C-alpha cells in the first residue's frame, strides 16, 4: 500500500485556497482556534471569502485579521458582537452577514457532514431570523423552521494530538465546532500540538477519524491558546 504523507507546513497546506472559497474555521472566541492556519490564510491575501465560524475573534487578532485585511465577503455564524469591527463593516456594506442561532449552526454543520440537506427546528420560529424561511407544522401542532446544511470548500480546525494518518483527539474546550467542521468540508486541514506514532493513540479517545483529514500541520508555538 502506498504511504500517504499528510504532514506539511501551514503555508503549503493553504496554498490551494482560492478567491471566493467557503472556509469553515473552528473555535469559540479565542479557544480552540487554529491560529497558525488563520495566520497562513491571512498571508495568502485571498479575497471574497465566505467565513463560516462561531465568531470572528477580536479586533485585529486571530480571525479578526481577515476582516482588517479586507479578505471577507460574507460571514455565516452567530456570536459576532465579540468583535465590534464586524458591525462596522456590515453597516458600511463591506460584508454580508448571515446570522444562525448557535445550536442551529452546529447542527447545520453536522448535517452537511453526514449528507443531510436540511432539517426543521423550533429555534428562530416567530423571530426576525426565521420570518423569511420556510416553515411547517408537524403532528405536535408546533411550527418548525427549515434550515439548510452548511458545507465548505476548506475547513481549518484545531486538534491536540494526531498520529501520522490524521486520527485526531482534542483538548477540552477545543472540542467545540472542530469535529463537526472536519466532516463538512471538501478539504480539511488540522493544526495539532503533537504528532505521535501511528497506532499509539487510544482508539476510544479518537474523536475525528483520519478519513476526514487531508493535511496535518504541526504547531510552531505549542499551547498558544487552547
């Protein structure tokens, strides 16, 4: 069997990103974010990107650099009050923002990863977020809102340990949107703190199987922000 080497630098892994790509980026606030992959994405200077993320980090830091660098066309997520630059850019018409309730956001990514095109949820029914969406009343008499799955061209995720194949375990809070996003993109790049010998990870601890991982990037600055 031909051995496949998935390990490479962040710059090499991001070299195939194109203008206009849809990119999922894991993390919650500044925790569980693949900062070195984000920095490499900033350095590509690719434009018109759709960023699918829980939030956009801080002003001028992490994911916020993509906004400062004018690389974003659209945001899909929810917790954007964390970075005041988002509202300013939206008011100026520089970016489009699609707000999705946080739980619905996670389920939409999971649906994209397992091949479910859409699902109905009570969340956002009767609110401004749900008023333009298709709804349906089910047997329980309640009206549900139709939400569509989210998929991406590229996912940038943060893991704790990986073996040579790309089996991933996570460190505490970094097990947020990262495992879901790994399944929902055509290409998944993982940034990890440690790479161990293949076969040495406890199978019961592996959260993301190697089949979902295309490229592995070893962190230069370990434990920068777990």
